[in-house]
């Protein structure tokens, strides 16, 4: 597999993010959401939309070879330090259909801006492109969010099927 990791910069603005009702949590509970989309347009919408407008992310469940998928890591329930700043980091692994690790990165994305009252998108987003050597099947993106202020962590995973 050629690893295509394209870093998409963003400002990590605080915005509402539409989640499935089953995914909505207490605002005090640290949580990580992994969003995978066929288009990076949601990042521009996140950055350029007023906070009172919810950003809807078109979620992707199946991808094809040579198609780029766009992955965002979204946090909520995080703490702030005495200056009102959050300090978040996310690490991830991409797991193949045979349960072996394809690649991973520690402290891949972060957020160290004012805490705010909602969801924050960690910077940068991640782009993944599968090639002809990658086996078909279900891949899993596993993320670990670390809140360095509160000294706590949260995990999430997202399954993506690579098909014809």
C-alpha cells in the first residue's frame, strides 16, 4: 500500500456537530468521534460556519481503491486549564481486515485553543487512499483522545469497508 496521508489544516473552530441520537453524550463526558467522509468539504464548512449552525458530515461506510477518504477526529467534554485553553491530542491506528496494524501515529492531531462549549475538530484531518495491494474487507480506524488538562482519555473506532 502506498500511504497517502494528506494533512488538511483547519482552525479547529468550535461548532455544533450533528451526531446520531445514540451517540449524543453528556457534555461533561470526554468523548471522541471519528468521522469518515468521501469529501473534505465538511472541514471547510466546520471552519467557515457560525457556531449556532450544526455541521452535517456525510459519513462513509464503504470505499474503493484509489478513492481518498477524509478522516476527522472530533472531541467533546474536554477540560480547560487556568487560562481557558484545552490541550488535546489524538493518536490513531488503521487496522487491516486480518486484524493486523497497517499504520499508526502517536499524537497525530491536536487542539490547544480556547475550550469553548461544544465539539472541537482536532487539527489536522487525515486523508487515506487505498491502492491495489490493499486487501478488500473491513478496515478499522481506532483513535485514542488524551485530555492533558484533565488527565483522562477516551477511545473510539470507525469501520470502513474497502470494496470493488
